[in-house]
């Protein structure tokens, strides 16, 4: 998300720009995406880690949720793969963000990825986030942005196993069960709020029976929190020079 628990209002992040326009958040001492290749990282960790695009093939509705909208790169990469896969169904993509970038920051960060520029331009045209729930429509893809503290916003969500799309106002959101989670907050050591056991347990309550998760971190206490929430998790080979990452499934009951 790229958020902390110290601010409950809408505020653009204070950024440093590294080589090749990689944005860095000094407060969290972390970058928004891998210097080794943000788009490749998204494809490997979050799409590959959730067995996508294979799992949405033939589905009338598929729902993805993430903690950490950041630059929007995960959403834009997923949108591109969804369209390239020829999927005919509807994709709902839910994301939370406490510190939404300005349009100028977003444009600069995304300029490094020509592969997603069509989607980036569409996103920038609609980019005017306000606190609460924001719904952005891209043909058969709905992006739902929760602007605020994820620990508060998640309590405003209801899931409907029969829903084919979402319904939202500023203080309430109804959406389909989540099929895949992208857990992509800043480093757990720098932003532990997004990896709290209570938040992960609430995420699991919104998850479909065959739902999955993927995250770049393999920190032991994060794995334990995911397990306590009701996910079965395992370590797999990480992206680029990172030794391990974690994938998981909703535990059968």
C-alpha cells in the first residue's frame, strides 16, 4: 500500500526518485517496486504465485485483492495479462491505499513501463482518488480503490458469492468473494501494520474456498500470521536475487 498507521487522511507520499525513476518512500526505507524489474516481479510473484492467468480462464467473474496500490503496477500488469489472455468474463480488482500518489507522481513512476502504457493512460485519465471507496471502470475490468487505512476499510466490506460485480458508496462495499490475494505492502519490518494477524484474518474471511495468495516476503512471523488467519502457506523460489517468497491457499474447513 504503502501506508503506515499514523495518518488517517488522504496525503500524497513523500518520494525520492532513484535511477531509472524508481520511486522510494524514505519513511519506509523501501522502493515501490523491484529495481530488478517491477513488471517482471509482478508477473512472477503475484500472477505466477496465484496460477494466473490459468485460473480465470472460462470464469464469468474473477476477483483479485491487494494490500498496496502504490504505483498501480500490479493492477496494470494484471489488466494487460487479462486482456492478452482473451478472458471474456469480468475482473474485479480491489486495492487499498492510504497515501495515493498525485497524478504527476503516478505518471512519472509508470513511464518506465512501456508495456502497460495504454492502461496507464486510461488510469491517469480517471485518477482523482478521494477518501473511501472509488470505482473505476475499464470495460470488463472494475478497479475498486479503498483510500484510507486498510484496517478500517476492510470492516466496510461485504462479500456476495453470487455477485458478478461490485456495489460501492463512500462507506460500504459489496463485492464477489476474493479468488486471489496480492499481499504487497512495504517490507514487514518497516510497515508491520499491513501484516497484522487481525487484518490477515479479515482478508481470509473475504476469500473464496479455493482462493489463493502470493507475497514477495517469506518472513517467519508473516507466515505464522497467514497460517493463524486460516491459510496454508509454503515457501517457493523468490524473484531475481530474492531466495524465497510465499504462496498459499485458503485452508479447507
